[in-house]
């Protein structure tokens, strides 16, 4: 055997080994889709044991997202990947970014059930009006079409009369879509969680909103309708239901299994590490990591250290940004916490790197990941106040 032939065989053997790794990074080609078997394997193998959260987080509480979306869109690239947390706000980021693949990583098992519900509804609904009709199990006027505004659609959903028979039929369609069409062996507990979530949308309709499990009041959380019709300072609507084009972009990602829910703790050892392995195997970098206000909770203990280690292990480049939200007065009780808006009195965000989003329901900020991690490594950020001081 010649040296050239031996070398060729060795290279071929190495490629075979790489192609047989646990998550098979050579397949599927993400220019097309993730097949059903791989989607389910990613969901099950990357997921960690579920945790709890103090609120019923079926709906976002961040109304300011349209202001930060232009920065998200600016970071779009042919090799972009998206990682996010929480419920429907991710879809608006996806509509702006148009990533190659997205992973929604949340500690709550219920959030994964919510995203499986959404996935089925997207796939079953060719238009925005059909989507809202299925989501709330109520009819929308036939006069609403592809050119209708988000305001008109949400007004139509508000006056539609919910039907228990319609809900029962829709739930059967959702279960058939997941279990029969995709052939996913969803367990009884996840199906029960999905049903509970769907019941909440049926019961509350477009007025459903983020709520504290304790039932305490005082913070004016926006309704689903208000979130879907939110606009930036120029009056430009930003939600995934703002236009038929935005909706179709998200629906296309869902139809190709490119929005993968994962049960995971940001400071855990499996979920984010597994996502990073998958992305590197496909030659993808993270364009945007939407973290909401999870960092605030991680700084209560030492979880922030592990999170930033996980973040640094992801495939990132100079364009990669972490989008965080900060709520007025939510810093108290945390090491280095503060009251008021970011910067500890140093001024409203706008002068520093990244793009601010503003609103009575919090501040959103796109923070370049590499410089932030460099500050953490050299010890310049050791508490929540130090993190927020970047937003000045």
C-alpha cells in the first residue's frame, strides 16, 4: 500500500468517525431542514431535568422588543444561529434575524411544551388569521386578510367568541400533528403540560399576559394583543404577526424543524454545551443569544460563573451579541444589585456599544459577547451592578 493511499484511507476513516458522533454533525444539511428523528433526538438528548420559575411565563412581559430588532437584523449573516429563552418573543427575533437554526433553551419543561404547541399551530396555519384562530380557538372575521395589520387581527381575535368544541378539535389536530405526522413519542406528562398551556390561551384569549404565581399585582404586564401590536419610536410594528411576510418566515423555520426547544439551565452542564457542539459541527456561529433577564437570577449565587463559561464555549465571533432585558427596581436583593435603570445612575442606555430598546416594561440591550466575556475573564465584572454598568 502506498503512503498516498494509506493517508487517503486514514482521512476517510476520520471522516467516518466524525459522521457517527452522538448528534451526527454531518446531517442534516441546515440549508434544507432537520429531519424528524434528529429533531427529537436533539430535544431529548440535550434537555436537562426541568426546573421551576416563580411566574407563569406563557407570555412575554417585554414590550420594548421592536426597538432592538434593527440591531438583531444587522447581525444577520448566512451562517447565523439563534439561541433564546422564554415564550413567543423569540418568534419576533426569528422574523428579524432569519437564522439558519434556532434553539430555545429554558429551565421550565412547560416552556418546551408551549413551543411544541406553537410548532403544531404554525404548521397547521397558513396565515396569521388562521394562526390566531387556532391559538385562541375562536373564529376571526373573513374580512381579515393577508394585508390586515396586526392591530386589525388582534381586534378580530378579541371579538371572536371562543368555542369549547373548536378547542377540542384543535387540540386533537395538534396532538395528531406531533404524534402522527412527526411520529414523536411525546410522554403523558408533556401532553398534559401542553394541554394546560393551550387551555390558558383558550380561557384568556388575546388578554392573556405574564403573571406571577403568587398572584401579587402592581406591575402592568402587557397582554398578548399589546405585544403583537407593539411598535418602536418610529411607529414601526415589530412582532412576528406585524406582517404576513414575517409570519411566513417563522412558519417556514418551524415547518423545517429548525426551531428546537430544549429544557435547560443556562448554568447547567448539558443543554448549552450540546447546542454548541451541534452548531460547531455544522460550521455555524451564534449571531444572537437572547437571554431576557436570566442573568439577574444567576447572579444570586454562583450560577453566573458557569453560564459565562457555557457562553464562551459557544461558537461566537465579533458580531455575536447577547440581548438582555432589565426591569426597573428588579436589582434589589442581588449581589451588586441596584434600583432604577441600568448604569446605576450613570445615564439612560444609548451611549455605549449595542442597541437599546426602551419602554415602561423594561430596557432591552444588545451587548457584544466577546468584549463582555473579556471583562469577566479579567475580573472587571463580578456582580449584577458591574454587568449593568456596561449598559451606559
